[in-house]
C-alpha cells in the first residue's frame, strides 16, 4: 500500500523551496530573476524525479544506487569490476560502495571474487540470480524512465538532453565553467 505521507512531505518541501526563492528575490532585488528561476526549477525537477524514481525502484526491491551497481556490472565487458572501479564509476566513496555491495551480496544479486592470478583485488560480479534478476527488472525500469519523460515530445527530450549535457560540462575539470569557478 502506498501512503500519501511521502507525497505530502514532497509537496511541503516544494512549497518551502518556492517561498525561499521568493524571499531571495525580495531580499536581493538586484538578483537575476532568470538565474533564480532556473535554479529553483532545476532543484524542484530533481527532487520530484528522484522521489518518483525512489518509489518506483523500491517497488522492485532496489534503490537507484543499487540498480546502478547492477547496471555497471551488467555493462562491464569483463562482467566484473573492482570495488575501486565501482567507486569511480558511481562517483561515491569506497565506504558507500562497500555498504551497497554488502546489501546486494546479502540479497543474492552479486558476489565478490578473488582471482587466483591476482589476489590483490576483490572483484564484483553478478551472481546467476543477479544476472537473471537484473534482466527481469530492466523492462520495468525502462518503462519507469518512459513514464518520467512522456510529458515531453521527442524533440523536447532531445533539446533537454543537449542542455543537460552542456550543463554537465560545467562540473568537469576542463569544462567551459572551470574558469568561472576559479575566479
């Protein structure tokens, strides 16, 4: 049974963010209203999308992070990754990877493997049940993604993709925003 409590909390958070943006405009009358609007809209969209995905992934017994571990292992050309590689690809700390892996291993999704030819590294790979389970949930995940974007036309989706890719480069070391961040 889905309760309305998380939805009410989400609505309260969104209303609070809207008021905060209005307060900023009032307190900083010279602030660029477009900047405030794009930031407020981005934060709101992120919150709504994340909460939607959290609920939908939970219905499958996963979280976004746990799904991403499985996705990376499934996509790996060798079928395995080290804990360090997983940490880098997820952009999270090694202790966070350990927590994710411990939970996924306990639930039978993956296993740790030490190769005899290189005992210095512990590798992660999908278990048989994890590999088949991943393929079983993948269509539902893809449908969830489709639900998220169905309010946008294909052209709008392409435009948003282009804009988000451009925006993402601002956070890369050599991106166009790197100089502005150094000032």
